């Protein structure tokens, strides 16, 4: 700009605002964090991996594991000095702890500027503007509209060969230990057309591997052009997309492994020979107390059918050790199931009560006993995992 005096005046470009996101928990939260970053990108934000550089810090929380709330409040406490140093810094809490605790987070931690649940993060840009105006918005509703309809396209996937794609959210199983039905809501499946459009867009940007996500992904029942589609049919259609070389999905429930999905494992070369199929326990008594609605024998028969369709498949699972009422015999039943299956990996945890779940009302077993059982189980899983790796 040339001023009338003839001297140039430099008008510096406005620097973009920076967004720092810390993601807790599973792949679903990783996907959600990416979509939140894309939504805020439309507001002029760019991501940074340093909280001290950020204009907004977003903590995307998980409520599945023990002490989830304590971890959140601990991290918020560590952000307090940064908030004092940068009074204009906006701090948001998202995800399942936000859904579970809502406005209580603002009461306990006044430094927080906004709270948004996992079904409402499409409203994050408007909430950020409200926070800039001095408000402290809280949105933990289960909105009637589909949040995915209000999110921007996914421009950032082009830098990666692999991407997540959420196809289903929520769960109707109501396992006695799980908070997902309360924090993520009932099972909802995204329409087929929207998923194929998003997947083709990812492939066009260079993505070669897609992992389909859902709290209970194999219960997928999306609206298709000719009726309701299951997960197997969706996988078969995704396998036709030019450029996509690999497909995966997680996490599954044994009761939703139907014949077509099992057959797909043997028929689709794009569907990787890996399946995460949580069983949680090998004791029928404990499975009933967990409200899992399957038996150990039914799980073993299912594994046999899956391996008949895809003999080289690698299996992983989830195990909860020390569930209320678990006896030595119950634990031995779990070890027997592990020996019978032969897993390539597993996620195993000592039971921790989740507030508001039926199991939380039951007396817990001795912590030292649960610790010892967990170490025994993990040693067996490690032995099986090494055997699988050696065979490769």
C-alpha cells in the first residue's frame, strides 16, 4: 500500500489461528478429532502439535477406561498456567466424558470455555464463536440431524495412505460394564450413499486402506438404494472402488457375525485377514453377568466357522479380568478359551467400575487377586502372540 506521502506501509497478513487437539481412547475418537479439526479448519484454524502455540486447546475424551474423569481434570490442571499466560486461549472438552458430565466440567474447572458431546461436534465452530464472545456453551444433546451432513469435506486425508471411516455409532447391547449406550447413544448407521461418496473421495486423494469404524460395527444396517444393507454388502461395494487395496473394520460383537460377513472374509482379497472379536470372558456365568448374550461354546463355534472361511486369519480379542463375582474357576475357563482359540493379540484389562452401569453396583473382587490374574492372562496371550509372529 502506497501512502500519499510516498512511503510504503506494510500490512502484515493475518496469521491463522492454531488448534491443538489431544485425543484419548480408541480409533473412533481419532476419527472424531480429525473431523473436528476439519470443521475448525473452515473457521481459519490450522492444527499444531504444541499446546503452548495454540489459540484453542481441545481435549477429546474417552469414558471407557478407569479414571477417565480424573485424567481429564489432571490435564486441565496442567493447562491452567498456560491459560493464565494467554488469557485469550480457549479450552474445550469434547467426547464421552463431556457427554457424561456436561456442565459439571465448567463448574469444576472454570478455565474451560466450551463442552461438546460426541454427537454434537458439528456445532463446534458456532460454539467457538460463542466462546470468543464471552459465552460458555455446553452441547451434549443427541441431535435429530445427522452430524455428518454438516461437516466439511475431508481435504487432509491426501497426506496419508490409510484413513478411518466411521460407518456406525452407538450400541444397543447394554453390556453391564459399558458406558457406550449412555455416552454415544443408540445404534445409528450412516446411509450407504454417503459412505461410498466419502470412501471414493478418500481413494481419489490417495488413500489405499480404509478401516471402517463403529462401536458395534458389524451391526451396521445402513439405508441403501434397494433397502437395508449389512456390513458385508457394504464391504463388497467398497472393494470395487478403484485405488482401494485394503479394507478393515473394528470393533465387532460376536452376536453380529452373520453368514455373509463370514463369507466375505474368504471371498474379498481386499478384506485383510484380521478380525478383532471381543469375548471378554470364557466363563458362561460371567458372560451372563456381563449381559453379553453369548456363551463360550458359541464363541468357539463362531471362531471355527470364521477360520474355515479364512484359514490364515489373525484373531484378537478383549478380556476383562476380575469382573465382580469372578472365581478361580471362572478365570480358568477364560484361560481355557484362550488356549482353544490361539490369539495373535489381545487387549486385556482389570475390571474398573464405570459410573452408571449395572456392574458398578456390584462388589468388586480383591484387587491383588485381579492383578495376579491379569498378569497370568497376559503372559499366555504374549506366548501365543510370539508363536504367531514366529510363524510369519
